[in-house]
C-alpha cells in the first residue's frame, strides 16, 4: 500500500520537469516497489503540483538494502523513510530535521501513529503470549519497526521471550502474511496496523477470519493493534539542503489534501507536523538494533556525531583570536559596540514579539516551565481566550496550575506528572482534566515535552493547553449511548447500506440465539421465518426508503428454529451528505403478548367449557350470514336446541358431571353435523345451530332429525350411563320481510318452545303466519313503553255503592290509557 503512495509522488515530481526550475532529488523507501500501483495516487500528484511548481524533482524508489547498505543516500536531497531507516541515516549525519509525519486512516478517521498487530486464525484456540516464541512466525520485511520490531519489543516488555530470527517465515507482502494465517499455513503472523482493515474494506478478508492477540484500544484510533503506537513514516531533508528549500517543501507537504477513492482505500490521508521519534530510539536501544547496537568507534563516526561541537569549538577559538586582536581598539569602538548592542536587543525584542504573535495565532496555549520549581517562564498571549487571565497573571500567581485544577481531577493529574518525572521526562505526557475559568469548569488537554541539551539534561518543559470541552462532552455522550446499546432490553442491530450486520447488542443474542461472532457480516434475512410474503417485505422497504423508518409486528425464526413474534422498528441513518450510511433495527420479543392476545380473543369469542363459539361469536357470524344472503342469494336455517332432562342430571349427579355431559353433547353435535355447519353454545344447556341450505329445506330437516337421534343415544360420563334428548326449533332465512339476527333467534326459540310443549325430543319449524301476531305484539309493547315515558296513563277511582242502602262501601282503582289517536282505552 505504501508503494502505491510512493509511486504516486514519483509521477507528480516527474511531471514537473520544466526548464529553469531548481532540480531536487527525492528517494522514497518501499517494501516492494511496484510500478503498477502509481495510478492509484493521481489525486495526490494533482494536489502537490499546485504547491511545488517552482521545483523540478527526480524521484527514485528504493528498498532498505539499496538505500543504506550501498550508500546511495548521498545522491538525494529528500527522503520518505520508515522510522528505523530515518534514525540510521540521522545517526551518520545524512539527514537533518523532519518535515512531516505520514497520516494513515480508515474512512474518515486518520492518525499519524502506527504499531504492530499479532494475528492468528479465528477458529483456533488462542495462543498465549508467553508461548509465541515456540511457533514459526509469518512476517514480511522484518527489519521494519511495524512488521516485527514493535511486536518483539512488546513481548519482551511483558516479560516474554521474543521470536528468534530463525523462527521467522518470510513472505513477500503483509497481504501474503495474512493469507498464510487464514489458510492455516502459519499459526501466527506479524503485520502493521491498517492491513487488516484495508483487506476487509477490499472484501479480501472477513472481519471474523482472524483474531488479534494482546488487542489494545485507543479512543479515536482507526485500526486494531497489539503493541504500543509509534510515529508513522517521516519525510526528511538531507542535512546539506538549505533552510529556504526545506521550508518550501515542508509547507507544500503539510498543505497536501489527499482525495480520491483509491488513496483512501489504501489508507493514505496526507502528512501532519512531525512527531518525536524518541520512542523508536528507545525500542532500538532496548533490542540492540542498529544504529544503536554499539558499533565500533571510528574517526568518521566521532566526527559525524560531534561535528556541531567541533564547529562550536572552532568558532569559539576564532572568536577569542578575534577579540584578542581587537582589544586595543576597544575604547575607540566602544560607542559603535553599544549602538550595535542596542540594535541587537531591538531585533531580539522584535523576534520575541513575532514569536509570541505566531504562537498567539494557535488554538492551543503554549507555555514553558522551569524543570526545577515548575514555575511558568513563558505563556503565549492567546491564554486569555482559554483561561480568561492574562499571561502575567498566570506567571505571577503562585501554584496557579494546581490551584486551578478541579479537586476531583487534581490527584490523578499530579500523579501522572510525577510518573512522567520518574521516567526522566521521556516521551510526551498527554492527559486531560478540568480547569477553572471564571465561575465554571472547562476540559483541557495538556501535552508536555522536555527540551534537552547536548548532555541529555532537561533544560525546559514545554506544554500546550487545548480546550476539549466539546470533545469531552461528545465522548461522554458516546459512552452513554454505548452503555444504552449494551444494556438495552430490546434487541439492537446495526447494518451497512448493503444489509450486512455490523454490530449487535446482548439482547439481540438473547432473543435470537445467535452469538455476535455468528451474526456479524450476515444479512437479517437469516432470521426470516417465511410467514411474511415477498410483497410484505417490498412494502416495508418502500416505506423505509421513502419515509426513513418502518415500524410494525413481524414473525422471525430463532437459531433453534422456533418462530417468535417481535415488534420491530427500522430507522435509516444518514451521513452529513444526506446519504444512508447505516440502518438501525430495534426489536422486542412479543411472543408471549401475542399468545395472551390469542387466548383473550378465544375467551371473548368461544365458550370456555365446550370450546364452541359463544353468544357474541354467534351474533357476529349470524350477521355475516345475513349479509352474504343479501349479496350472494344464499340460504340457511337457524336452529335453537335445548336439552331435555339436563336439569335432572345436574341435580342427581352434580354440576361436574353436567359439565362433562355438555362437552360430550358438543362433540357429538359437531361430529353429526357437516363441517360447514355452525354449532354455538347460547347458554346453559341451550345451543344454536346454523346450517346452510344447498338445495331443499328438507335436507336440513333430515340432518336435524339425525341429530335428535344421535343425542338420544346414551352418554357414558364418569362411569355413569346418562339418557337425555333434545328439543329443536328451526327457522329459515331469507324470509318475505327483512329480519335481524336477534329476531331470527327468537323465532327459533319460540319454535323450540313449541317442540317442548309438544312432548320433547322432536323438531318444530317456526310458523311464519305467527310472525304478524309477533310483529303486532312488538308494536304494542313499543307503544306501551312510549305511553309510559310520555305519562299517558291516568288513574281513576270508581265508587262501589250498596244499592239497597245507597251507601258507598268502597272504591275501585282503574287505569286508563289516554291514547293520542284512539282516545281513552280501558285495560
């Protein structure tokens, strides 16, 4: 991947070979030079061409052996090197200061730190770190820090043996290392950070194919890693290059904006300000790796390492000679020297002012501390924006730093500083805490580094304060959402726009039975129960794509094959450009609720004892039958059945036997009648039957007589033989006038009553000629109710007289109806 970046820069530099341009040479170190990868970095070339149009570059891609061992480094002006090669060339005085550190990333996240990754095949038992040295290790280019050295140092730091060089199996590329582990050819592989993520993004590797040993975690870092993190590859200049050219190249390098799908696909995000490579030096010293392997001294090595001291001594000698020769003219030039001193002081003051203005334009507050008493010696002028205090107030306030830290953070902050001091101020101390500003607290990130002299003595502590209040709040919110995600009782799944599951919570596994490793990378279709049609899912996704969400009930299948109901909500998540970046599904298991609803529905519409439809169910069914008769011209018979002798059974054998008898009667009726007939329990020992009429009514009469015969057969209940019979009344629909369901039931009930009084165990049909009498009775009853409501009744007293004596002996109370149309009506 780095080779692609290297050759992209090569194309850029070679494309600007115009006349009258300063010619510079650039050497770029690479694992395996590959000219075919150049085209992937065309976007980098286009960006760089706008920045360095005044120079003509000659670029060469080399491997480590060609660059260092064959001493070709004298031929180049600039280099893009790995940290080990950089320290090697710096140790022999070839390169000067660093211009920029390479940034790599995954997607929108980037970092200028790298490390090593220790991998093994996913399904194999985890190999303990202390046993790694026993195995052959798959590596590529082990002389690079990230490919072998970082992993070896990490194991030694943890107290374990590092793999010997004869245990290394060399492969051509990091991709080949990963392939050897996945295929089972090798047990363990060492690669650099970013390789696993790039192969996953290129669909050349599944995230679950490998597992990371000694996995580390760092918030905001885009890659998986097993070791400490070290500075990325470095862009440096040859020590002989002028500072003017160096500044021009450094400015263009830091202004580079990498774009294009190819660059991001291979993780190259550009360059950042250079980092300290002291941590790499410590690793090389600890492992006795060149250039820190105690090579024999030579005059050239002594001269190259102490050339600056020789220069200083020579300059000092020359200055003494010069002063000695000019002592006699001291008085004569005293006025001139004083004037020059004032000018120098003015220039120095102006330089300090320019430096303060430069630092003041930074978003971070730059400060320095005395390494003995830790008092501030310098605070940049922009401190008022952060502290709401001037630089002088900060410097003149005793113990300002400790007094300004939040009491809850003070102990930890001081403890971290003391640990850094015990490490002799090695590395960069980065920590965060709350700092007082007026009447509230802000979160700051504090970065401290030590400035050392030639004797490695600390002369100054330089730090930077940055306001991270917003970032800290965002991190707290992310932690809160992560806690909600992990502990929610509802199952949660996150997928990419293609439907592959990226993450789930514990509730998802609890409900579906699938573990996280089993479900990641799968499509939610794995849960499909088959109960929903293809059209159902099409409508669901149409709503998600148009409205951005869908909510409803759905039946899915668990891992064990059981079907369950869930209340599902699917929400589309858009990125900053309005494009769908993820889908989030939230669901809960409502299987028990659905079963309860089914039970409640059954209780509401079916008799609890016999399981037959109850009166409510009967009324609904009868309404539908009447409606269908009007629409389609169908006919049916409605029968009202009452058991004969049931009361005697209850009184003699008890209600339990009576209930068992009712269950047997219901079963016998359903077995006797056809499947298209409806048998409902109306109440007690009363049943209502709905029988379809296909041809003639006589068919219905025949079936009902068969039913009478069946119910007259003995019943064997709890070892007792019981004899009952039934009386049935029947009516038919449609009739010559429109009747409703309850009226049909009353007709059948009256017919059943006639069967009862006619001797029981028989069938009687309702006489429609009696319908007019019934209608008239209903009308009369309605008028009576209206008369009562409207106070149309009057009470009269009629005297009772003894005709012989003409004496009133009492009164009769008589009611009269004052009918509005018929006048006064007697009872």
